[in-house]
């Protein structure tokens, strides 16, 4: 599993989920881990899957040595891929 990854199952106990919610969570996790590492990194950090505070495109851009606009474009690519995987 990717470094810094906090699986969704570690955030909510299975007893708190319906079967449908559990299956959806598993599908999301499966789709996330299929993303290329760079896109996964961006999605984890901008959407809180890394277990910490949400980060802005500016913060990630500084870390990754990319303009914030490029980080935003990469995030859109990742979210589009996730949407296709979950459709």
C-alpha cells in the first residue's frame, strides 16, 4: 500500500456501514490504488486520504516543484480516472 495511505476501512468500523456502503468503499479503494503514483499522491493529499490536513494546489506544487495549475490539472485527470473506474 502507498506510503502515507490511510485506508478508508481504518476510518470507520465495518459495523457502522451498510453492505452497500462497504462495497462502495472497497470499490473506491481499489480504484485509488490503480492510479499512477503521482496522481494518487495528489488525490490523497488534496482529499485527506493521507490522514492529515487537506493540502492546496499551491502547497503541493511547492513540494512537487510544479505550478499550482499543473497540480490542479493532474488532480482533474485523477478524478476523471476515478469516475470512469467507479461508473
